[in-house]
């Protein structure tokens, strides 16, 4: 029955003007016909006359009904125009409303929506009329739908701040109101939803809260710092708790006092210059010395900042001080220790220089005092061997040969000792060195020995330059290649292979041989002075060569090590810093 009533109401709503006019016309016609027929019957008895009057009555009816229809139609048209104007004004109001609002019928279908509504919800120019609100916004939460139902029941529902998560994941913050609207009978015809997008305000509030939190934190930090504010006459107008703790003066005692007088400030330069810099640059930083209430001196790192009033004129100075008294004491102690260290270093340097001079004198003494008798022994033994060798028996000749060989080895030992002692006594200047040229010189110096034993030496061409000293590099590789030639296996022709590889900013040069090898327990010891693994009769040498190599490599900032296997051979590795490409002009050979 309710559905039938609803259908009739809809028919009436859609055809109300026409039904009203038709009803009025039917009523007027019935009254006209009934009244005119009764009146003519009473006034006219002649049938012919009655027929004539009936025709006149018909024309009169047409005329009168036309006038009546004109009046009725005109009135309805004016009413319809008024309704359309009202609807147009309502639509114009809704379209241009500063707030986002939409009007819905009882089924929550759109009747109208403002432009702000389309803009706030990114709906573009979409025509919403007739569409279900829940089809347009399927993400609407259930509690909002409940609010709509309450509005359709005649209740005013609103929220000051509500979160709306869109289907695309974005979030809007809304202030909304659901208000019912009523039809001409006073029944609820639907609802009007007013919304305001307060997302920006919400974000601004969040930003403000964060800013306030930072300010509170900074205020707390400033409370830990020592801060006071002075006017242009140096009177203290603000004095925080940090200043109270540092200087011992409570705020009520410090306020109004001249800061420089109260704290007995010691300035690093005239105060007038500092104040002029604050006025010119807006701030000044430096160290000050204050005197606390109990009389102890306080050293502070001070920052003065000018504060400007509304007229952009400096009116106050904010002074932020950081107590660095303990740090200054530490700095003074460090300075004192450094001064003492410098004196000790100077003394030690003088001692080292004296020791070096003594060592240099000793070296010359050794060179002269040892070589003089050695030369005599060697010279007389050689003369004796030449002149009287034939008169000596086999044992005498053997003794004579041993004397000559021993004097030669003693000369070599003296040379190596002097060379080792000279290392490190003079500064080394590193420069780019052509490693290929160094190795060419080394192999050239060893050419006679290499040819004598039939050794093979391979050196790759165009080796990269290294940062070093030509003399030290020649000593390093002369000893390494010379040892590789000396300590060769008797079962195979000696072979020495020189190679290199890059290791970042360093170059690793390797010298590999197929000699007798070194036992694992001696791989570190062989770099010590006088460390020999074989007798002089088996393999000649002084036992100093590898010590010279290690010391020379260390002076170049490099590293040397060895890998070896008994009966197979040894490989010595030297790590040196690579250098930039050198001038293509020939280098001076090492002396």
C-alpha cells in the first residue's frame, strides 16, 4: 500500500500543474452546464428560441473557459517560472558556495553538488546528478553511512575533525555536517552534506606542534646554556637559570646590573670594537673571562647577537656563553706538555745528531784503520803468492790462497757494513723513477757474473714508474738479483724472472728464481744482519745484503717479503708506491 501511495505521489508531483488545470476546467464546465441549462429552462419556453440561446451559451462557454484557462495556465506558468528561478538560485548558490556541499535525495543519490565539492574530492567536471554517493565514494566508512542514515531520520550530525582515507591511499582531514532537508509536506526529502577540507590546516597544526616541540627542546637546551640579555646601556634585562648556575648570581640580584661590571669582564680587545661589530654584522664570537660570585674566574666562549625591534633598530643584545674553563686548563696543560716534549725532542735530536756524527767518524775510522792493515795483508800476500808460490808446498799454497780470499771477503764485508751504516743518515727525497732503467743498470752490472754461470734474466719491458730514490732502488734489486744468481741450484741453469703487478696505488715487483730455496723457519730471519744459511765455502757472501734491502725498502715507505720452497726456488716481493708518468727525457743513472 505504501508503494502505491508513493507511486501516486510521484504522478502528482510530476503532473501537478496539468491536473490542477484539468480539475478546475472540469469543475467549471459542470457548473456552467448545470447552471446555464437550469437558467435557460426557467427563462425560455420556445424551443426555437431555446436552441438559439443554447448556441449563444455554447459560444459563451468557449469564451469564458478560454479566459479561465488563460488565467489558470498563466498563473501556473508564473508559479513554474518562480520555481525554476528558485531552483536556479539554489543551484547557483550551491555551485558557487565557498564550502563543499552536496544535496542528496532519500536514496543518497546526488541532486546537486558544488564546484568546491568536485574540487576538494578531485572529481573534475564529473556530472554527479542521479549517481549514488556510495558508488562515487566506495571507500566511505560504515560509521559515515550510519551518520547519513541518522540525517535521513531528521537528525543533525556533525564532526569537527575526521580522517578520510581515499581509495588511492591519500588521506584527507574533514570537518563535516549532515543536515536533513524537508519537502513541502514537511517530510525529510534527503540530506545536505557540508564538508570542509582541513588537511592543510591539520598539516599546519602538526608542523606547528613539531615547531613548538623543537622550541621547547631548544628552550630547555638554552636553559642548560648560560644566557642573559642586555639593553644598549649594558643593563641585564634577562638572566636564565644556566647563568645563575654558572655565575652564582640569582636573577633578582643580576637584573638591572651592568653586565661588564657585575662579571668583571675581561675582553680580548676594546669593548667598543666588539659592540661596533655587533651593530655592523649582527653578531660577535670570541672568548671572554668572567668572575663568578664566589670569585673564581670563568672562561667562556661567548656569542653576542643583536636583537632588532619593530623599527628594525637594535634594542637588545643576547649573550650566550659556554663555559670552557676546564677545556682551557686542558689546553694549557697540553701546551705545557708540548713545550716540554719539544724540548725533549730537541735534546734527543741533538743526541741523535751527535751519535750520527760519531757514527760517521767511526765509519771513516773503520774505513781507514781496518782497510790500511787489510790492504797491507792483501798486498803482501799477493806479492808472496806471485814471487814464492813455486817454492811452497801444496799446504803452503793452500794457506796462501786462503789468506788472499779472506782479505778479499774482509774488504767486501767492510764495504757492506759501511753501506748499511750510511743508510738512513741522509734524508731521502722521493721522486718518480724509471724502474726499467734501474733494472737495466743492475743487469748490466751483473752481466759478467751472469755470463760466467750461464744464468738467464728476464725483465718485462716498460715497467711503470715508482716513487723512490734511484740509488736505493739499485741497491735493492742489485742485492735481490745478485742473490738469485749466487744461490742457484747445481742441477739446473740459473733462471731469474722479474715481474710486476698493480695493487691499487702500489706496484708489487717480484724477483723469482729456481735456486735452492729457503726453509720456512728462516723466511723472516734472513733479513737480519749477518744472517747466513750456508757456509762461505758453499755460497760466498757477507750476510748483509738482505738487511740492506729491507732497510732501503723501509726508507722508501715500502714493504719486502719472501715466499720460498726448499729445492724449488724463492720469490722476493717488493711493494713500492706507483708514481705519475715521468718526463720522457732520459734520467741520470744512479751513482
